[in-house]
């Protein structure tokens, strides 16, 4: 039976790499997929991995009907044996409903990839709808690590290395970004303390504030 599967995890845990692997495995068997993406780091109409792999994709617009797009594609003689939706957290809940309809009415497997919560630890609307509708939710087993070495469970937005908890939910960036706005994965403890790798280093370099008694 066709399924809607949601592969979730923090940033930097290999979601897009797995999406590209699924595409490779199925195309190697003669199958053709429809790939949707939204706001990929590589630019419009791209599905990319931090490992350097990249492929073309359909850039999803705000009000685009994904079910209607596939029906038009198939009606015009196109082929689609399965669907991959990367950066699915950026999709609207209605678009997730449309992906579910692709599974139920067109009989196609849909593999959606995305992070569950934003930099404030709040659910993305698209991810919330996927959790509600998916036949399966798979948490990726490649664990991203906090700077302290613990398993990273939270996504943090940084400005100049300092963690922020206010602002627009979607601002495209990268965990490797060196400019002002970037992202970092943290364990819950350091997300609660707003302690990024940069602030931790700064704290370690700070002079002692307690008096040291002479011998």
C-alpha cells in the first residue's frame, strides 16, 4: 500500500542526504520521481545535501496545489512513480493535505523530509500537519551533536554567534553559515540556557571573577 512517510530530525542530521539516496535507489531501478522542495540552501529549484550532492527539483510556491500539479503532469503524459518533498516544514498545512491526497487518490508513495520544530522549539505548521496525517513518522538515526557532545534535539538561530528566540519563523540560513544569521543544533540544556558554541568559547576565555587567595 502507498504511504505518506515523514522523515524528521534536527538540522544537520542527514535528511536531504536520505532524500537524495531514496531518489538514487529508485531511479536506478527505472522509476521516476517528482521532487518538490522549498527554500533549499542551494537556491531555487534544487534539492541539496551538505555532503555536496544536488539535484533539480520543483520549487513550491506559497499557494501551489501539489495534487493539482501532479494531476496535470500525469494528464499531459508525464510520469511519476513516487514523490519526494524536502524542506517539508516550509509547506503550508493545506499542501500537506494535498500530499496525503496524492497517496490516497493517485496511489503514489510520498516521502516528506523536514525538521519538526523551529528555533523557538515551536512546531512548524507543515510539520505539525505531517505528524497528524502521516502513515509513518521516522526519526532519523544519524544523530546531530551539540557543541558539548550530547545529542542535539533543538534548532537554534544565531546572530553573530548569539542565540535569538524572536523573529520570523522562516529565515533561510545554514548551520555552517559564517555571516550574521546562522543556525546551530543544540541539546535541550544548552538551548534553554541559550549557550551556543561561540558563547561557550567566550565564557571559557573570560577571566575569573572570583578572587583568588595568594598562597
